[in-house]
């Protein structure tokens, strides 16, 4: 697969170099932000794959709790240090992806939403919310669906929202506490009322070059979305891994949030193995920003290599 070209944002780069906050010329609709400063721009990366543009957007990072992984503290510390980090410098990433492909303008997972996370404010500084045609939800955890609404209204007023049926029914059903059930339903409500909620019940092509696959383990209906580009496939794998420093080296270690840790580990190993034998790309909700890159075999496990940064003059 050839190296993707990186799109340039010359105006923004010039402003960043000057450390200036500028008004954006894109007609942003978000009331919260019509300016971007240097910090905002550091959280966005654009990649071009032929005629498809993929934008990685950080929702903000937090200190990573190394205890997230289901193994001993000592083992985690050892693995973290092997990856040239220390447990107290480990970041927890939340990534949102935007894809422009033909007439489609697609968001994959939504982060914590405007006011709680940074991703949608960053995204809406570049594209109008009303131009988003589709939102794909890998699973129904709050860090992936909270951005669907803003003050109770659809954050993507014209978009169809695609969500795995099994996950939607689980998280709005009797198996979860009432609070979770209610909160989940509220995030999807404006889309359901508008007839824009699309429950995915089988692995198939959704539209254009996007298809869905089910890989339960992290949640009962956890989905991967595969985008077929002229430069190869990109697998948007949601929460297949939470702590890259630990789970690529030893993919059998599942996270506390994996509802079925054994199944989640099996799916993780299958995906990493498949990707390491191909040139396809992996994009993940909690992989180190920009959260998109390649997987290769390394030692007895794997390694994740983010796409290289390019800023050629
Ligand atoms: Zn999750
Ligand atoms: Zn998550």
C-alpha cells in the first residue's frame, strides 16, 4: 500500500506557527467554538487515501489508569517500561474519526460530546454538523455515544445513525441498570424520532465502501467498520485495545471494560494477526493519537506503528 498523502491546512498552519487564535472561514455552526488555537489544531490530523479523506480527531486525553488491564500491577509496569513509558506518563486516548468519501461525510464514534470532550468542537470548526450524512457507532459505551446529542438535541441533525442491533438492545434493555438504560436511550432518541436510527443486524455493506463486521467480547454487539479505499482497507475497530503499551505486546491481556475478557482477547489476537499479515490499516478509539496506523509482529506479540507525520514543504 502506498503512503497516503497528507492534506495541508496552510491557513491554519500559519496561524499555529504564530500561536494566534483565528476565526475560521468554514462557516462553523457550533456556538461553542468558531476559533481554533494551536492546541486545537494539535488534536486533528488529515490523511488522504486516493479520493477519501480520513480525519483523526482527539477528544482529549486523560491520565491512563494502568490498572485498566486485567493482569498484575507488576506485569503492567514491566510492559509499560518495555515500551519506553512509565505508568505515570501513560495517556488514555479517545479518538473520533471523520471520513469524507464521495457524497458521504461519516463520523465514527462521537466521544464524550461538546463541552465534555474536544473532538466535536474541533470537527465542527471544519465541517457543518448538518453536512454529516452518517454516524457509525462501534458500541454503546458512553465515550462513544455521548456526542450524539447536545443539550438533548441531535448533534448531527441530518445524519443517519448506524448502531449494532445487539448492542443497542442490550444497553437499552433489562440487563443493564436503569440509569444506563435511560441514558443510552436518550442519546439515540432524536434519531429514532426522526426515523434516522439504523440498527445493524448482520455483517454487510452499509453504504458506499463501508461495511460492518461483528466482533463481540468488549460488548455483546461490538462492531468493526471496514472502509475499502483504493489504497487498501482501514479497519475501524472501536475498543479492540485500550492500553496499546500493554495489549499489543501481550494481546491476551484484556481490559477491565471488556465484558467478556476471553472473547475480547480472541478477537484482538485474530485482528492483530490478520493486520500484521496485510498492509491494511487499523484505527482505534483508544489507540495513541492519531489512532491510525499499522500492526506488525514484534517479539512474541505485536506492535502498533502510527502513520508517520508528514509536513513537507
Ligand atoms: Zn467501550
Ligand atoms: Zn471506549
